[in-house]
C-alpha cells in the first residue's frame, strides 16, 4: 500500500510541471496563431511604403504601387505610378522622412480603403519642416500582396522644426476633415448653453 502511494505521489510530482509546460506552450501557440487585424495588416504595408519613400527605393515603390496607381498630391497634381516614382527619385531630394499612421480600414472584398495621418519631414531653404496632414489610400489585393491603386492627401499644417530658426510658419488647409486628428487638428469647442441670467425675462402684467 505504501509503495503504491509513493508511486502515485512520484507520478503526480513528475506530471505536474510537464502539464504546466504543455499548457504554456498551447497558450503561446494560440497567441502566435492569432491573425492580425485589418489595421495591423495595412499599417505594415504603409510602413514598407514609408521606408521605400525615405530610401528612394525604386524596387520597393514598385512592389507597393500598382501599375494602375494614380496619385493626387496635396497641391492637386495627378501622377501615374511611373510619374510618381520618377518624381520621388529626381524631384524630391529634400525628403528626410515620412511616417504614415493608419486610423481606419474598410474592407470590400479584395479592396481596402485606408485613412490615416502622416508627418512628412523635408528641407525648405536648408531648414527641416514638418508637413502634417491626412491621407486616403485605396489598395487592391494582388495575390498575397496589397498594392495601392489610388492615393490622395491633404495638408493640415506645415511647421518649422528648427529650434534656432525664425518663427514657425504655419499654413492650415480650409478643407473639412473627415475625422478628428489628435495633435494635428483641434475640433471646434462645443457651444455653451445660455446662462439663466442671459435668458430674456418677461414681466407678468398686473391684473
């Protein structure tokens, strides 16, 4: 009887840690197998686009831009994919960096409509300037990859980032914003209800 009890205790002591390890591995596997959200997926695509822009990587740009790509710049210029790549490689040497942050994604079959904010840093007269605004990108799934077929952006504000420079120059767009942008656009203050003292008072005529 004592021998059986010892064997049982030994078995439990041996299987206990093994069970914990198995459960931990299953939990880790479950987390690793969790599919990315639409925003995470498209943010990865936008990041690769930003890197290709900053490095002026023609091959990287051709991977993310569809042959059907059409770009409408903040100034209203319309360019095809080849024109956009040529512009970046030859006419955009003042680009320092760009960060594009996805705010919303709408999936319609193999088409994704991506809206977000961007900060584009470039040199103007030798001084770094941040161009902040919003973008709208339309992507189409091409086999396992997403390629942009239409892009448009709107400048919200331009400001100097040179601490030793002159006063920051700001140029705000008059275009209405489709969504609130933290740190870039402050919505209108809500209207305050009229105070009781401001209400017109009527006097009751004597009987």
